[in-house]
C-alpha cells in the first residue's frame, strides 16, 4: 500500500536545550520512500543528521530555544507479507547473528530476568512462533489500554502489576516476555495506518527463523500498514524526540493516509 505521512510538532523551550529528533521514516526493503521532507523552524544553528540504531532510519541533532516547530511529510510504499508466525521456529542461541544478540538482554524498561519463571510456567509447553503468539494474546487479553495510566518511568514490571498502559507499555511487556524465553525482541517506533487516534506507535519485532517479524500486542493497527521510524532496546532508544532540558508541548499531530485505497 502507498501511505502519506504528515507530522506537525509545536513546542516551546524556555532555555536552550539539545534535542535528538527521530521522526523520519526509514528506507528499508519492505518500505520504500517515494519522497520525504523534514522542515524545522526555531533551531539554533545547523541540523546534524546521524544514523539510527542498527543503521535503521535517521535521527537529527539540533539545539532549540523559544518557539520550535517541525513538520515532516513522506510518501511511502509498504510491501510486506505477513508470515504465519505459528509455523516459524525459534533460532538456537548459538546460531543468532550478531545484530540480534543484544536484544536478548534485559534493559531499563524490559526487566526480562524478572520474568523467566513466569514465562516458563505460562508458556513453556509451547514451541516456536506459537509461543510468541500466545504471549501476545495473553497481554492483549490481560491488559487494558488506558491512555494516561502510565508515564515515562513505567517499566514492563509496573505494567504487569497494573494490568494497564499504552502502546509502549504493551511493547515493553511483549519484548520482556520474548527475551525471558530466549527470543531476541526489539522495540520499533512506527507510523501506523488505521491507528485511532493517530499518533506515534510502538510495537515489537521478534527474531524468528532468520528474520525480524512484527508483533503488536495492542492489536490497534495492521502490520501491513506499519512504517518503521527506528528500532532499539526499549522506549529509551525509539523516542521521537529526546530533550536534554525542558520543553512545553503546544500541539502535536500525526496523520497517516492511505493513497491507493
């Protein structure tokens, strides 16, 4: 499908702050950028593009003070076939490629080492991708999607206890369960066609049978309509804007439109 992405950010910075902006769609084999343009107003000095985690996507360093706005527009052709995950095997640990190994470890928001007993007791009898699908379904059934119920300090363990959260909490819990079972899992920031209300979306990709595969425990958007922005261990790595200082959001708008429907 062909998707158009429109983003508008409007912030106020009371004092100079360094900002790492990550809103540009990544150029990848299953999502081809037809055109895109990032426009920033209110930056002090030049913008400095840097590669995203694992070389996926691009982030931009800038310094902002006072009124700051950024707009991003892109047209993307997404060509992605959903694989039948229940039939895919889990890769033996010793056979993992170097790029997948770091996504086995616990991280700040994904305390996988605390969930090994739970994951083994609940999902240990299952094998292959069927185990990962069972984890996804457990999270979807047990959690309540509740905007405002969590914040930037909420971890997977917190969400597990509260049984509520938003997409980043669902993704943290999904990645935590997968890593506790010995399956590499990375968080992915996306634009998502069909997501209501439209926003930046966090999902998980798991390493099965030699490749990365999407798992979205929220069930709020189809995998064929996801456009990756960046990937990482958890929300720390995939934030659309990391501010080294303080800022006030005036407005924020994300719209994803299908052009070929």
